C-alpha cells in the first residue's frame, strides 16, 4: 500500500560551530535563474505561516538552497531505492554538479550547499517521500513534519535548534518527494547580486602557422562569453568574441610576433583583461620563392587550354612562357596559380613553363608541360562518341552524343528486325526517338556529316524502354452502359493495360461522389430513383499513381411502371427456432405482391402470397432443413424465381437438472470446499455467493466441486449452484449456509535482555533475546517523545549519528502477522565524548588589496579550526602578527616597495596544524619615476625590420620607443614587455632608435640611441632568448634536469634584485624578488621542457642559465 511506504526522515545531529569549505558548483548566473513551482511556493508559505503562529519570523527564501533542494528531489525520484542501506539524505553518483555519498557521515548533507552553490555555510535537510505512484504535496509534507517532534523542532527552532536563527531556506518538490533545506548564513546570491566573471588564465597557442594560430585558455567561472583583442602597432584592437575558451586567428602578417589578451563577459559585466600572450608566427624565409611544381593542363580544346600549377607560399606573382619556333617567349604574368593559354593553332602541340616571383627575386623556371590540342580534321568529321540515352520512358528516349567540331549535321539510324533503318537527321547533338514499342529494346547509332563527307557510324547504343506498368495508367475510354433497367445498369469501359484498379464516381446534386473501386473494367450502378438519370465517370489507379478522370457517361434508367418486377434478392432467415422461421428479402420497387414456394421431397410447392417482403414459415419438423424461394408479381407479369434459401431449424431444447445435496467440506477460518450431486445433462455449473444481501457471481466449475477462499475469518457464508448446458440453464439450488472457523490470535512475546555494544561517541548497537516467528521495531527517546528508529528481522540493530556525550534511551518490541508485543524495558546508553582531531594546514594562501604600504592576506577555511596563527618574516625570523578565527588579515605600515613573506597555521583545542608554505608579496613603490633603461641592443636584424631589447626597470609600467626619421625623433610605439619590433623600414636602410621607461608617476630620460644597419639575415632568432650580458659571477642551476626544486650556485644574494623563471616561448612563469630567506625554487607545477632562469642585479646587469624540467 502506498501510504504504508511513506517515509519522513530528518538528520539533525550537527555541530553548528564547524565551518564548511566552499567547493566549486553552479555559477551565480545559474543560481539566479532558480524559481519555485506553484506547489513549492505553497510549501514555503505554509512553513512561514506555521512559524508565525509560533511567534517566529518568516525565513528568507534562498535561491542557492532552493537549487540544492530541487536537484535533490530530482535525484531521489530518479535514483533512490526504498529499502536500501542509504537513507533519503544520500545522493546518487549520477549528478554532474554534486558528488555521490551514502548518508553515513553528516558531511554528506552539510557540505552539499557549499559544494553545489556559492552558499557559504552548512545546510540542514528535512525530507519526505513515498514509493510507487505516490505524489508529494505541500500540505502532506508539512503535516507529516509537524507530527514528528524531530522535524517540528527544526521548523520552529525548538530543542537543539532554539538558539539558531534560520537566515535561508530552500524548497524542492518533485513527484514522490519533498525536501526543505535550512541554513544559518545569509545567501550571497540575490536577484540584484552582480558577480563578475573571473579573469581568464593559462593562455596558450597551438597550430601555429605563417599567418594563423589557435588561442585557448582555461574556462573562467561565471563567464557567459569572451572578448579577444590583438595588439596592432601600439593599440589594442578587437579580434572577435567566443563562447567556448578558444579562438582562431587568421590572415596575420607572416612571421610576425602577435600579442593577444582575453577577458570574460557575463550579464553583470566583464573581468579584467588576462595577461598578454606573445605568439611567434612561423617565418617565411626572406628569399626568392621556390620553383612551381605539379604542372597540369585543363579545359583543353582545339585552340586553347588552362595552364595550372601548385601555389608557392611566398610568391607574389608568376611569369608564364610558351615555346614558339624553338624560343621561349613570355606569355604574361598572373597573381593566381593558373593561366588561360589561347589563340593557338588547332590540333597543335604546345609547351609551356612558369616561374614564381617576389620582391627578393624569382625562382628557376619550372619543367616544361607538353599539351596536345584537339584536332579538327580538314575533310571528314570525327566519329561521334560518348553515346547516352536520357529521358527514357515506355515508348521514347533522347539519344545524345558529343558534338563534333566540324560536323554540319548528324544522321541517326535504328536497328529494326536486324536491319539498320534511317530515322532522321539533325544539326543538334541529340535526337528524340519516339513511337517505339513499350518496354522493348532499341538499338541506335549516329554519324557526323559535313561538306567533305560523313564519318563512320558510331558504336551502337542499346536502350531498354520502360515497361508500361512502371507508370501511372492511362485514362479509361470507350465508356458504355449495359443491362439498363429501372434502378441499375452495368457501367463498362476499355481495360487500361497497367491499371491495378479503378475508382468510380457518380454525380449527386452537382457534386462528384466516390461510389466504389473495382479491379474489373465494369461496375454495377444501383440507383435509388427508379427511371431517373445517372451520370458516372472512372479513373485508373496503380502503385505509381492514378490517371485523370474519364469523360462522364449519362444513363437514363427505364421507367418502373412499364415492366414486370425484378427478381427478389438479399434473401435471409430470421427468428429461427425448432419449427418455424421468418423468410425475408429485399423489396422490389414495382412489385404488387410476392409468391413463396417451399421445397418438399424435391418438389416446389406454393406456400402462400403476401404484399410484404417477409413471410412466416411455420409448423415444420424440429431440427429439419427447409428450402424456400420467392418471386415478385405485378399487373405486367411476374419476375423469375429468386435463388433458393436453405434454413436449418433448431433441435428440441433439453435443459439440465437443478443441482442437489450441497455440502461444505474442509472448512477453515477463511475458506471451504463446496460439493454437490452431479446434475443430469449438465456440462458446467455456476456458483453464486450472498454478499451484503446481494447474490454475486463467485465462479464456474466443470466438475461438482468448487473452492471458495479469501473469505472473512469466522464469517457465515451463503452459496447456491445452478447447472448449465448448450440449451440453457437450470433453476438455482437451495442455498447452503456455511459457518467458517474463528481466527486464533497469537501475539509475540516481549523481547528481553537488551544490551548495548560497541559504544562510541556517535553510535552503538543493541541486542536482545530472540522471539519465535517475529520481526522487531526499535524506538529511541527524542525530546521526551518515543520515535521509531527502524525495524529488523534479526535480534540486533545499529544506531548511528548520535550526539557525542549524550545519554540515549531505547526500547524494542516484537511484531508478527497477528500484531505486536508490549514494549521491552528501557535501555539507557551513555555515549562517549567527542574526539576532536588536529586541524589540517590552511590552503590557498593569497595576498589581495596590495598597496605601497599594506596588504590583505586570505586563505581557505579549515573545517575543525577555531583560530588561525599568521606569521611574517622580520629581522631574519618568523614573527606572530595575528591569532583569530578570521580567515583574512589586513597588515599595515609596511615599507614601500618591499617584499614581504607570510605563512599561516590552523588551531583548535586539540592542537595546531603545521604552517603553510610561505608566499612572497611585492609592495608597490611610492610615486617613484622609473630610471633610464639600460643595455639597449638590436637583434634579429633583417632587410626591412629588426628587434630591440633592454634590461627592464623595476617600477616601469611601459616603455616608449622613438625612431629618427631624418629630421625629428618620432614615437614608433610603446610596450609593457622588454623587447620590441621596428618594422616596414626602407630596404637595407640605417635606423636610429632610443627608448625610455614610464609609469603612472612619470617617465625617465631617453637612452642613448643605437644605430642599426638593415640587411639580409639567414634566419630569425626568438626575441625571448636574450644575448649573454656581463654579470657579477657565472651562475649554474642544480640539479639539472630538475623535477621538484632547483637551487642556484654562485648566486650573490645581496646583489640580486629579482629572479625570473621564463618558458622557452618567452612567457614569465614566476618572479622572485629579494629571494627571501631560502634559496630553493619550486618548479614542480611546471610542464616538462626547457626553461630560463634570469637574474637581475643591482648594477643593472643580468645573467641567465637554461635548465630542463623533467
């Protein structure tokens, strides 16, 4: 039964003072779209009304908790199985936005809001549901919870929950389940909450080509789309948008260095721009193009062809030559990789070649391509070829061939009985062959003719015409009417060869109406108006379609009164019994009477006449066969006799006897067997039973016994029986009254010897003495009310999720089919005190709001921590600066531009975790203008462009690059990197450049200019690998290769400003300033490959060394 499987459950043994870590889950934009259904809104209102009745305020509706509730009821309805080992606070492993768990530990419930949503605290759930087709409702759920003290105390903040203020509630109802989630924290997601997406990270380039590459990045939380920009000259320009974290760049300057960045977008705004990514496109070598290859000719005719070749990557144009009189002669040039060669001598052989051209010169000539043009015979035309047949149908087809250049016309022949017969001539290269035999094979040929004569005959072409049946049928013709009388006629037409059937229509009051369909080429039309006029038509139908309608045929029927009546038809016999039957036929329109005859010993005898179309034949031999016929009569004569009708009369009826001697045997509490004497002529028996003063059918039996079961225990039953055979049934027997036995109730004994075992701080199991043939129910005392904890078939039961250090009271009773025993004596069980473990080390230590003299340090919450110790590195030792329960600390009064080191640990009453790894934080400078850049040098010098690089200045934000134009210093561009490309310079010119550093407080003086003489280079080096510069000492890295950490040998720490780790593609991976108290550098998180360690010294010199990360 459905109502017996309804389950109400609540897990509320929670430590309200533990904090919960926030995990990744649904985005804020997804949470903001959450809406209550009508039934969920009703439950929300009912809960608040109930709280108001108890003097409590409304609980604000939480979108985050409602998201969790709605997802959980869907999971319960879809995946939960009643009777399993996991209760309704469990979650399946089928979710995309939650982790599966069987409710054994309370974190399975508590952590779900922070795991699935931005909600910052624990969630506490009450649940309600049923199996089968049960439908959960708001009223049913609340009524059940109000009737359970454990659930009721949560809703109205009583008992253990009286000091808790609910600031958030979420509602979920779906099919068989309803849940409510409560939370003490305010939901950070509100309708007006604005959450900007995170800044994109991990930019990388792939599929890098000469002028294109693919950009990708890590998905940003709360992002709906992305905007992509590219640096062009000194300005950022929009490159496009993307929904997924990938974007394809195309049509870029070949071999250029591209600087790109990305930011995330949602409805609330945009993130900060990502860090820039520099992408070095493949270099097309600055040299003459390669020789064109893959030569071919297409579109060859008598006087022209198209010359084609494979495109050369760095070619700007192509020059084409043709061999004339043994001399290669220029034909022309093109920017495409094809060229139309025309106006040539018909039928001649031509040789051509090509070379590629760009601003650096030309390739060698390609190999020559020999092309034979098509011939035009000066006398006879060529034999037609490429014979095909198109538009083939049942009697015709179109014969086609290739056009002959010098043909004036063509002659066509067809093979007829083994002899070639001229069909016709045509100036076209096709001819319609028609009026052939349907479905036959036709063989044709053609020859070309001009003033000089005719070609040979072409090959023959055989064509199979389609069968007639492969097409819709033709329109029926030759319509006639035959056998016309007063009310009918035969409608006939000429059979259509491929028709499968025909549809006939008749004109009724000006509207064509379908009459019927037939497979014959005739149809009998029967009219309801004797002597009237009928108009009909027909169409032919097969599986390929139908013909159009035929012409209509008008038929005048004969007048009724001028003729003898028609023969009666549609003969039937009704009301057939043992000695008589009623003979019926269809009334004849102009009949005045009917004569009936009967066949007796092979001779027809008149029976009688009647004015009606029915006649009662009676006083015949029971069970005999009777044969009759009829004719119609009027003043003009009589019709012929109708067909004869044979009728089998019924045999004499023999009903069975009434059953007697009813007796009940094998009587029990709920059943008995009924027996009686066999009745003469009976083939079966019907048994009825008296229920609430009405006789109801109990069943049938082919024998003289019947078992009645599932009756009310100890009741008095009345039954009766009647006999049945093919001729009918007997009267009912005399009823039999049967008294069933009384039921004996055997209740189980009360369980004894209750004991508690395996007692912990939150659980214990109990055992008791066995009771025969019984199951057991277990109750626990909660808030002065006995609550059913569970049931079991064994004499032991495990109770879990108890409050540490509490005293529990339990009792047991036995249950069987007859009822339940008394409750056992109460067992009192004191639980152990809770053991609190040492907290974990805090993670994700981060500096935010960094200024020139302050910063804020934040870290992740540790579940069982009560406070945190924060240390800072000062005077060569770690000093404690904060000890509190907060997970963020503001540190002020720090030295401008200094580098600070901090670490943190978690603490509770049991002890403290180890300190986290320290982080280093570089503070901003206080308004200092950057110094002049040093070591300005040129690299990758080419004929029209070159690169420059320099030693970076610590507090510089940008660098301005100036170039001398012959009269003035002009700004060529700005960059925030340590290198720059000067491009599109005059070929092999001499250039002068200088730079300065700049930040928000001002700009330095320009450096001394450097002179760069442009010319050809054999290649290009990566701008990211600097040339060696003079440094204080020669440094090295060990171990090399390295897996986890590296150390720098011969490093004079007191002279070092900062150290950078740079990838082989030039991207700075890590910057370490002042190096700190330890000289080990962590490289474990980097991908395998080659890296550069670059050291910046106080005297503005640098040194670097490469190492391998494995």
